[in-house]
C-alpha cells in the first residue's frame, strides 16, 4: 500500500493545508507524494510554442506554486519523497485521472475562487465519490489534532472500504477509532425471547467491526450508537476528530447519484478533514455488468 499520494493545489491557503495533510500521510505510510496543479488555459500547441501571453502566465504561476508547495512539504517532512506535476486540463478532470493510479487523492474543501457561503468547492465535489479509493477533503484548521478517527458504519457492505481505510489510519497514527452507527429512530427490537431482546443494529455493527478488529489488533475501537439522522451524528462527532471517514454511498443511495446523501452532507458540514472511500468495482465481473 505504498502507492503515490496525489495532492491538488491552486496555491490557496486551504490547498496549502491539503498539501500538509498529504505529506504527513505520505511520511506515515512511507509513500511518495505528488503535488499536482492543473492549468486549463494551456498555451502550447503541438509545436511547443506559446500562443497566448495570459496562458503563458498561468503556466509560470503554476510552476511557482508547485515549487513553493514542494518546498513547504519537504520542510515539514524532510523524510518524504515529493515530486510535482503541471498538467493541462480542468482541475477536477485532471485529478480524477491522476487518482486512477494513486493510493489516495487529497484536495482542499475550497480554493482561490471561494464563493462566499459555498459549502464546498467544485473540485472536491467533482472528485469525491467519482474515483475508486480514498479522496480526502481537507478543511481549514478545524481538526482536533488530539482527536481520533471517526468512521460512519452503515447497514450495507458499501462501508467496508471506509472501514479498511479508517482502521489503517488509526493503526498508522496509533490513535483510537470511533465507529458511529446512527439511525433516526431506535431500530426494531427483535421478537421477545431470552436472547433476543437486544437491539439488532448494534449487534450487526459489532459483527461488521469484529473482522476488522481481528485484522488490526492494536487499534482501540469504540462503538457508538446514535439516535439521530446519520449525517448530523457524524458532523457532531467530527468536532472532536482528526479525521472522519465515510463510504461514498449507502443502501439508500439512488442509482444515478455519485455520492450518497450522508457523504454529501458530511462533506459540506464536517469540522475536520473527511475521507470519502469508494469501493473499486469487482474486476472479475462480466464485461458490461457493474
Ligand atoms: N487548478 C487546480 N489544480 C489542482 N488542484 C486544484 C486546482 N484548483 C483547485 N484545486 C484543489 O481543489 C481544492 C478546492 O478548490 P475549488 O474547488 O476550485 O474551490 P474554489 O471554488 O473555492 O476555488 C483546492 O484547495 C485544491 O486542493
Ligand atoms: Mg477554484
């Protein structure tokens, strides 16, 4: 799991924080970091000559931005291997493309053109849930550095990749993991009987967690059952967390939606960095069937 970590930067303060997050994670994992800046107005045609002064400026500004970001990352983590890449194209499309061969993609929640009141920039909205694996969206300085990892555990298999990512992060950081399962109403109580009066949901969650506890015996796990809408419970928990991890969608997700509603709300309102983890489709499935 030492694949490259890709961080996108537009030179904004929030992107700087994303690069810090990414280089910390690269050092933790012993993985290389690639810092990427996308330039939409690419000045060079096939001939290699610049066609427009404005676009030329964008390339030079991008190169400067990358040099500064790489220097800041290397200062922060001298042990990390850091490279940079300037790429032509729309930022979200470029980063989606880069993510296909990366272990993780890291972006800021906002960027240089932050619209007042916008809950999320267009780049994180265009990458989270759109690529296999983990997309980490870093918010400006709100994480509790002493907090643990919080992971949302749903009712379906869809949260397994999120659990894998969350356990791995807790192990790497040596911090506790809090698994939150929430539902609006108390879950159905089983038919009465000597062993069957217990609420079924916590048991199902405990079963789901059991396999992961076995694989990560050093991680201290607590299981929380919240009687609240899931997004609200997770946003609340994010106030005391270093990182919140969710799957890209759950059981309720409508087929055509890229992101489930819980993941989307959490990306808009969480008070710490959020990792959205999407499962890679099974490669063995027959062609044309997903
Ligand atoms: N041109 C770009 N190249 C690479 N990454 C980018 C670029 N633009 C934005 N990003 C990444 O996306 C994050 C959010 O930016 P964006 O969605 O553009 O928000 P805003 O609308 O506030 O500018 C940035 O913090 C950065 O990590
Ligand atoms: Mg922008």
